C-alpha cells in the first residue's frame, strides 16, 4: 500500500533531460554492456588507449576481446575485417573525431560502437550504437546513456544512488575537492562490479534539471579561451569540440607539469593510468603527457586565465 503523509522527500525537479529518448542506465560501463547484450556481440576490438574498466566489462559478460593501436590524431590503426558478431569499439577522445570521420569508419568497418564518454553533447548517429557518461560532465552520483536501435529483452531493476552523494554534497557545501577526494575514489571504485540497472530516480531527477544550454555555452567559451592562449604551445592539433570534456594540452613533461599545477590547486587527471605500463608506445606518451585541462561549466574567463598563467609560470 502506498504511504501517504510523513516527512517530505527530495523534490521532483524539472524533467528535461538532454537525451530523453536514449536508454538511461546506471553508468557508462553498463551502457556498453547493454549494447553488447542487445547486439549479441561475441568479440570486441578495443584500443590500447583505454581504461581497464571496459576490458573488465567484456570479461564479466564472457565476450572475447583484442586490442588495436591509435595514431597521433586518435584514429584507429586497424586493418582487420570484422566478423558478423565482432565489433570495433571506437573512442571519441576529447570529442576530436568528426561526424564525417565516424561515418567513414562505419562504412569501412561495419559494426562499430562509439564511445562518446568524452563527448556528451555529440548526438548519436542513427546506425551507430553509442555510449555516454553523465558523471564526466555533471555533478551527479552515477548515470549513463546507451543509444541502441536494438532493445534488450529483459527488464532492468532500478538502481539506487542515495549512498553515492557524500563527495558531491561535501564539495558543494565546503568548496573543497581534496577534503572529499577519498570519498570520491571509494564511490568510483564501487562501480567496478556494479550490475546493469536502470538509472536511479535521484540521478534522473538531477539530470532533468540541468540548464544544458548554459553548460554547453560555458564549456565552449572556456575551451576556446584555452585554445587561443595555449594553441601555439600545444603539440596536438586540437579541433573545436562542442561542449568539450576538457582541453587536451600536450606537454613533453606532462607529469611534472601536473604535479606543479596540483600545488597551485589546479587538479588535472591522469587518464587511463594502466596505459603507463606500455613502454615505448604512443599510448604511454599520450597518457603521460596529455593534460586534460578543466574547462567545464563551473569556471569562467578568470579561471582559464589562472590556468594559463600557472602553466607559463611553471618553468617546466
């Protein structure tokens, strides 16, 4: 019987998600699992330049996998012909793959799955299964989207996110990332064995209330500022990215620069640290030396100026 009365729960916010028609699940890893199950994939080709979690998802699902390299422009170096049940996992690093490039890969390889984890605002193509992450772009506890034209023939249980809010609420109230970093790491680790579920009501509620137009505008402005100020120093040929995840700045001594910036309270992630073991490869070089500089909706011109000034004054 439905309960009536008692204390009030969290308010239901405006329900205008950016992707109302996609399949809403509890994280990006499980968005991939949804697609793999729906497409009945038997094998997936993964880039070496990727975190272990995707490989772990394949292992959990009993799906075979192999690896391929990328070139300096983040495009796959892949000459195999895919079998009927094989899929190429194509990662849109920093949103740098154009729609035309993705379309060309679709024509060339047939079965591709596009990873838009770093390109939330890139709309999916009708014939390309696509994976999205919500946590990479917004202050939500979890959440992912799958764009897939094949429905999974099972009813998903709904996830619960109430125990994943401490680091978000703590940083909101204290303004300190470092004070709640351990809570963030513990929350992140909890996703390793998280089963495929429907997105939680808490996450749906939060995602429905975001001003996406404002987020998109702010990210574009910040990305453009960093590109103008750092473009000549950047060894990457970086193209504009709509609603960018971060500005990828290649520095030949990236690790030292990250450590210096951290002392200035500018925190830059080392993405895919598992790749650092691949000695003598482009992938290791990129993992070490590409700095994903923050350019998200929390910041403005003064913050971007501070990042650029800190880099210039580092002496590195």
